[in-house]
């Protein structure tokens, strides 16, 4: 019976909304106490309730929650009114808060998003302005919600037996983890579904047509066009269904934005901060030489390694055979900053991922017989190790182009690289977590030598909280999940498919299997290996959609060129560029690109004519808005406007409500929050814990 009660406490998380990890390993007692005081007071001014417990290795756990239903409902109502004003909602929320929320109950993700906004947004926007590891908040290590263990187990168990995700599954992810992560899973699911046809066709092409088939290349290009255009429509449809269409237009100010001057807006009368667009453009142009230098540097390095590898594996027979500038550009909004960063990441990934295959297809094969003789410069390095001159000579038969090299590279990226990525995603986080624990233990030991020391994180835990707090401390040590990393992986994979899959038609078959596993492993990663992500909103996969469109266009050109060069027997020009007809190659590329553009236009028109649940929902909402407006103003039963939102909520009233509630219930949740009444007592408990555990003097450790 006691075990069942403990499990209930663990599953409902004691109504904790967020946990703030406050670490003071490298800070003196006085500085740690002042920092904690700033933190608790900032949260209290926002109206959030706090409770402090001990953490591991000179750290505190500051538990945060919205103190009362009325307080949260008012914040939720403000958020929904803002959405309506910016066009995210077709219908205006009811002026009576309770009626508005009863019509559309808040999801768990919506609650976490609003509380996160209260914690992190600037004070002028009604938040506490807490930014982990920055400025006054350098001791704030992380801010995260707690995992729902019951849901995670049910989620993983359910997905392990399903082949396809249903719309209800995606809605559940959205309700729990926010739209940004839901869009990633929706994209991967759509990609996986589309791959079924291409995988079947690729398998047939491999059996009947062989590599470098023009028929497969045409079908693959048409598939890429259809998928990218379909996904664009899916983004709109899901954005409407989830009420986030156009949310990217709601610009959020970056904390790190540095303005040049402040001016008064002549239309709104508001004071706005300005940074010269000319100066930003000048800074953006610095990205061009940076990209060129990166391309030159990485390209030279890859080409050098490529040349060495060719020489050693196919020519040499002697011994030993066996960040960017993004911050400098000073973007005003978070969306602009992320878009620019995504573009830079894509460029670098494009160079590192595809450049070796481009070298093989368009340099090694056509011009190998001309370039390889100059690689004899490596003999100078190998000469001291050679036993005789015979080992340094190229075979008399001459250099021979390896016709299987391009196919082997594509097979590596289709199979081996996917397996390596899977192992890195599942094994590395565990190793990092173990290493982090060892490192923190070492730092705590050093602190103990200076007169402080941690007496044990769970020494002061209450018996009914002990298991819960142990789990929270474990989650503090997990990595932060970044959905853009997984999106980047999918986009890079799509690039190999659109650019080089005609080399080996079984590429889509490998990716089909990989992506089924990827969907499940990402769910496990979020539920087990990472901190629970904050449920941010989004209206799609962001700038990665532009990357997909670019790769689909480039694939139409690359695929045509590869088929032209390699169709005859799959060996290409064999290192004899005289056999390449430049006019024929350019004509092939020209027609391929223009066929791509025509097909894209046709597909867009066809898809635009198709109806969808999201578009139908939008039309229904707009119809109801018009109908309601006409009834209110011209109908026989015109409705009067409801009353206002109610009395003002103060900090004292919130604390009084919390105390009154604690006297009427004796559940573990109520007792957890009743042990510290008000932010002053939380601060007092936290200071006492610091006094026991922290070192006497600060000493920066490298």
C-alpha cells in the first residue's frame, strides 16, 4: 500500500511545474546566498511559488509552480487574447475567463510554456528575467520541467508496436512536448510514409535496372518534388489544427540584442530599440568570406585526405600498406537569430557531408588519370620507409580508376553512417552523464578540502519525498534535448537521397528501415536520456524547409549529371575527360532542371486544389465568427458583453490561499508545498543548506 502511494507521488510530480538547478561549487557562501536571494525574490515578484531542496555536489533544487488556479487562468487568458490579436485564433476568446477556458481546456504543454515565459521573460514583460549561466544568473545551471514517468512508459510501449503514427499520436506529443517537437515527429513520419513507395521502386530498380538508371533518377526527382510540396501543405494544415499558424510572426526580443538608439514609433507611440539595418547587412556580409574560407579550408582538408587515401589504397604499394559569426550580427529577435544560425549550420553540413561524394563523382572519375600522377609527391614522405625503389613505383599497368568507389561511398552513408549515428545517440549520452557525475564529485571533493563539502544530497530529505527528490536529482544531470539536431540529421539524410541515390537504388530501403527505428529511438531519447524539453511553439520545421527545397532542386541537377557520366556500364568516363561532351552534359542539366520546375508548379497546383481537415476547420471557425458577430449586432437575441476579469491578484492573497488550502488537505502534494510557506521561508531554508555545504572562499577551477 505504501509502495502504491509512493508511485502516485512520483507520477504526479507533486504539482511541480519547473525545477531550477542552482549550483554554487565555484562560488563563496556569501555570493551563493546573494545569488539565491536574487533568484527567489525574482520568482516571488512574478507571483510564482517556490520551494528549495538540497541537490547533488553543492547545488540546490528550486521547485517552481503557479500558486493558484486563478493566477494561471489569468495568464493563460492573456496568452490566448494575444494569439487572437496576432491572428493565430480565428475567434476571440470569451471575455469571461472561466468560460473561455472551459471551451478550450489548457494542455500540459500550454501550462509549461506559460510558466516558462514567466520565469525567463524580461521584467518589463511581466517575467522574472532568469537566463541560465548568464549575468546575474551564472549559478543557474538549468531550468526544466519534470518527466511524466507514467506517460513515458505508456508512450514508448505504444510506439514500439505501431508501424504508423496516427494524428492522435501527434496531437498527444504536441500536448505534452509542444508544437516544435510535434512537427519534427510529424515530418519524420511523413518522410517515412513517402519512403515506402520509393523503397519499393528502388528495390525493383536494383533488381531490374541496376545502378545509374535514368528511369530511377527521374522517379526519384519526381518523388522529392512531391514530398517537399506535400510537406509544405502539411505544415499549414497542422498549424491550423494546433492553432499555431503564423506563430513565427510573433517576434520575441532576444536578451542579447544590443540597440544603438531608442526612438518613438510615430504610429503606436511606443519606444522601440533600433539597430542599423545597414550595419547588420555589413556584418552579414562577413558570413560570405567565412563560408568561402570554411569551404576552402574544409575542402582542402577533405581533398588532401581524399588524395592520400586514393594514393595509399590504389597507387602506393610500399611499406605501411596494411559559431560562428551569428552573435556578431546582433539579431533583434529570436526567430531571426535561429534562422541565420540554421542557414550557417546547413552550409557547413553541406560541405562536410556531401563534398567527398562530389569529389568522387565529378573529380576522381572524370579526371583521375590526369590528377593521380601528381600525387607522387607523397613518395617524398614514404621514401625513408621504403626498402627499395621498387616499392615506390606505380605498377606498369598504370593507374586504374576504381569503378566501385562511388558506390561504396554511397553505401557507407546509407548503412554504416546511420548505424554510427544511432550508437552515438544512444551510448554517448549515457557515457557523458557518468563522466559528468564523476567530474562533479571531483569538484565537490575539492570544495570539501577548502572547508566546505557536501554532507550528502539526501541527508535532509523527508521520507515521503526521498524517492521523488532522487529522481529529480538524476534528471538534473541529463542533457538538454535540441530538436534542431534531429531535424538536421533528417535533412542531411534527405540530401543523400535526392543527390546520390541513383548510384545505389537501395538507399531508400536503408533509410526506410532507419527512420522507423529513428522515430522510436528519438522517443526513448526524449523520455529517458534527456531532460524533458520545454514545450515551445512553432508553425513548422522552420528554415529547414528551405534546405529541403534547395536539396530537391540541386538533386535534379546532380542526378542528371551522374546518370550522364556513369550510365554506360557504371564506370563513368574512366579518367578520360575527352569522352565527356560538355554540350551534352550542360544540355542534360538544363532540361532536368526545367522539368523539375515545371513538375513543381504542377504539383503545387494539384495540392492546392485538395481539401484538408485543417483548412476545413479554418473555414468553419471563420464562418462561426461572422455568424456570432451578426447575431450580436443585428440578431433578435443580441448578447450583452460580460463583466470584467475580476479582482486583482496580489502576492499576499496568493500566500493566504496556499496556507488555507494546506489546512484542508493532508495529501503528500499539499504537505510538500506546506513545509515552506512563502518565498522568505524558501530563501531561509536555501541559505541554511548553502551554509552547511558551500566552501568558505571562492576559488575558480578550470
